[in-house]
């Protein structure tokens, strides 16, 4: 298999957070995952321990990866084995994102988010009662 070379003159990244990373160079396998339990409230209250995200089914259920059973055959001709980029500007990388310059054989990225919204109960005035 012919090799490809990646050339990037300039990279500017403003923010990298929540298990994200920048990888420069070739790799065999990239694996990143993130689990987020997000609580949104009308009042800004933080109790210190909101919940155990592992108790929610969407964090436990395995994601099936179907096997590739078809025989893939193709011919590739790279007239120029070099990939050249002059400038990359990224505002932010978040939640297990990977910015990678180079070649990779296998990549697995997973992000699971459970959003919970806790709204205050609105009390009705007697004049707003629903009549049927």
C-alpha cells in the first residue's frame, strides 16, 4: 500500500476540553469515548452529587458495530502522495473529539449524553383555571 504524507503549515486551535486531543503523526488505532450527564435547571443550584450516570440505560447499552462481510476491492492511484494544507483554524474541540494530522488504520469514537431539564412548577392563578 502506498504511503500518504500530510503537511500542514499552520494550525490554530482556540479551545480543547472534555477528553479531546490533538494528535500529530501516524497511528494504528484511535479510541475515544465520553459520557455526560447534563442537568439544566431554571435556578442555579448545584447539590454536589447530581446522579450516577451508570444507572441510566443509554449509558449501559452496547453500541453494535456490524461486521464488514463484503469483499472490498478497489484500485487507487495517488498521482501525488502528499496532502498539503496551508492553514487550519478550529474554534473548539469538545467531548472526545480528536484532531488528527496523519494516517490511521482504525478509529472508534463514542459520545453518550443524557440531558435532564428540571423546570420549576408554575402555580396557576384561580382566574387561569381550565374549564371543561
